[in-house]
């Protein structure tokens, strides 16, 4: 796991920053790669890399990495889970001789041989840039589920374009000629969705995110650097999945169990100490159980706040740990630690916190890293792929029952309005008039949600209308949760791995009938809806019954009760630059009642203050 950065200009041009500047940009990512660093000056391309050693910890894995003929070079952030299979194929069919045990070399050779067609062959989490120094092309890519981030900034320098890319926006803003400027529509989108990326747009003007599954190829002889693009993320595909899915029902789950077991096995490859996060929920418990089957001894970690709630994570996690026999540790987030860590995380990662349990994830990663662990398995992905969010999905179920047509043409608008934090119609009284005038009537988030949902509809004709909503959650909600995991864990130099958020698991889940995943309730007040049916049934005999039946929870914190502690944030000058006096006073009078306003407003202030000073 690593941090990457680079500047690309057309052949014959020189980057507007020098090697020493790129080294400084690179080293803003030291938390992503504390073990090694590299830098290459290729005249019209400058590449920087920070390395967290996980596979092949020797110096042979140093990046930027070249092919033996020095034609191709890569900077790479990620892990490849079909590494051995691809190596065998590349060796057998293309005569490739590998010099290292590092999956970086496999990705490099895969792109060198197959180009953009490698998109359908790579199974893993990744963000990378590969350069062909003979053909003078560059490929930038991000994995289909969006587990690893990649940001780009395109600018014009004289008569040609220049592209700056990095694992975090802050590394791009460390470029000496790129200044911070808010993307106000992106800021407004965050206030409504608590997502720092909307489509490709971020909260930083001019800095875009590659979408999950997006591959771009640039002709470096083109002075405008206009990319050829390929999308590998709208529909998840993997070899053999369609046949597996055909026999899967809530009553017949062996195929799913075998697929998840295989995924955990693939995700366990590591040359450094590994552990597992364990909230005591279904998903993390499945991962811990299967990992124990493989390794025989496992360290597990839970985080949260000690409360009087009998349903808290700590109790369930202890129960699972005792049943499995893991060595278990608890990382407690106190009210005081939350107050200290929240602004520190915004400062260090350079973006607002999305969900409050990012603080808990960060604390548990800090704890496990201090104990010597480098890699942590987690349970992210199952809820979006298998229908795990009971109350929101019940609302969607009721919405679909009320449709007048078989196709949900307003699904994107429904998704946006049913999950708002700061409502769209409230922006006129929440925002400072200057800020309000620059959000373009929220066309970014409204249009973005509509367009994304339209693409989800086109991906599956003749389905139950809820399937498009589940696919939308995977594209939008899951990508945000995986970004949350990435930033919170990598701040502590921990690689988070997600065996359930895997392209093979995702491809299988998307082909299952809705009845295998979710069943709405005719009276949700008395009888809750059924969620993740096929997944619960597949592992019912492996976990305690209470855990199998437990509703969704994930390191929750009582942050609503803690909101009054942070009202001072709204007294800062940055708050008045962003928000109206009315909105600030409304939150200050009753921060507990107004927590859906308080949380995104305070985060936006911390973020704006971090960059604008």
C-alpha cells in the first residue's frame, strides 16, 4: 500500500515544477508509505512514490518500477489478489520473466501486455499510473469498487496541457503553482450528502477524482492530453460468476460461502503482520471466522465508545472473539479523544470527515499499528452488495411499491432527497449569501445523482426496480465508505483489506435475485425487513445466533450527544464565510436536535479553515 504522485506533460515539454517540488509533494503522503520512497525524472514526466511494504519487503519492490527493458514504468498503490494466476498466464503465454515477488511487477507487466484490456483481468484494489516510454502513452486507473483513490488536476501551461495526479488532494495542492480554491458546488454537495466526492468533482476547484473502475489512456504526443476513457465499474464482471449465481437462493448458499471463503484466502496474502477488525456484526464476524479457519490464530480489534446500550459493539465483539478463540483488543473512543482526533483528522487528511465512526476506525488502526500489525481485514461491502441497510431499504421498498411505471425514472432524485443531511431547499437560509450565489443551484449533486441512477437502470433491464437502487448504493455509498476506510486507516500507515468488497463477490451479488438479499416488510414498525438473507443463511452455522440475527452496526459513537462540546467551531471567522447567521444560531441553540446540520457544517468549517487559513 502506497502513496503516488506525478506530473505529466507532452513530449518535448517540461513539467512546471521540478524534482525537488515533486519530492515535497510525495512526502505529504509519508503516512501512506513510511517504509521507502522513490523519484524518477523522465524529462516530460516526473514520478514520486511512498511505499508501505506488505508484499516482498525487499528493496526489489521499490518504485517507480521499470520493466527490464525500461520501456514501461509504474507507480502503484494497492494489492492484487489474483497475482499468482496472472503471473502464470503472463509467463506461459507471453514469456515474461519476473524478477520480484511484488504484485507491483505483475500489474506493470499486465498493462504492458494488455493495455486497457487489463481492466477486466485485475482483481484487487488499486490506483496506478503506467507509462510506455516508446509509444509515449500513459494509463491512469482505479479499481472497480473505488477502494483506492486517485485524484487529477489538469492545467494549461503555455501552449500545452499538464496533468498532476496524486493519492490525496493535499499532495496536488503542494505543487508550487496550484493554489487552493473551493469548488462551491462540491462543498454544497458535501453538506447534503456528507460525501467529499460527487461523481468526479471534489470540494477543490480543478481537482477531480477518477471514478471507480475508470481507466484513462493519454497520448503524450498530444499537446492537449485528451484521454481515451474506459469504464470497468458500472457493471461488475468476473469469470465464472454467472454460473455460480444461477443456483443460489436463500436456501442454497454453498456457492456463496465458497466464494467468500476463497476471497478471504486471497486477501490473507501478506509478508507482514495481519489482523482483523471485529465489530461483532455479521460481516466482520464472517471475515474473522474464515480468517481463523485459514491461519489458526488471529488478533482482532474493536473500537467504539463505552455506553449503557446493551447492543453496543464491544459486547457482541467479545462474544464472537470468545466463540472463535481470537486474541481480542478494544480501542475505546472517549468524549475527550473524539474532540481531539476529529479536527486533527481533518487537518491531516485535508478533507472533512464523512461519518463520525471514521474517528473510531482511525483509533482502532492506531491501536493495532502500535501493536505491530500492518494489514487489517475489514467487513465493508456486504451491506451495499447484499442488501444490508434495513430502514433505508424499507423506505426504498415502499417507494418502489408506489411506482406508476416499471422503470424508476426518478430513482436518483429519490436517493438524494431520502438521505439528505442539509436539505437542498434549506440552502437559501443555511448558506452565506456569497457562498449561496456560487453553488449553481445544486445542479452538480442533483444532476449527478440522476445521471448515476440512469446508468444503473441501463445496466440491468427487466430487473426488480430495487436492484438499480442497490447498484446505486454500491456505486455511490460504498465508494464513499471505502474512501472513509482508506483515509482513516492510511493516516496510521495501515492497509485495510475488504474481502467482501471484492469484484468476484460483487459480481456474484449483483446477479442474485432480490429475494436472496432483501425482503421488505408490510408493517416495518412491528416486523423489521429481512436483510442480507443469503449471507446470513450461508454462515448461520458458523457464528453465534445473536450475531447472525443482529441489525447493522459499525463502531457507532454517541456523537449526537457530543455536539454541544464543539459549538466553538461555529464562532470562528470561517463559519461566517460559509454559513448564515441564522443557521449558526439555530445550531448553537440546540445542537443535539439540529445534529444533521451541525455535523456537516462543523466539518466544512474545519476543512475551509485548514486550507483558506
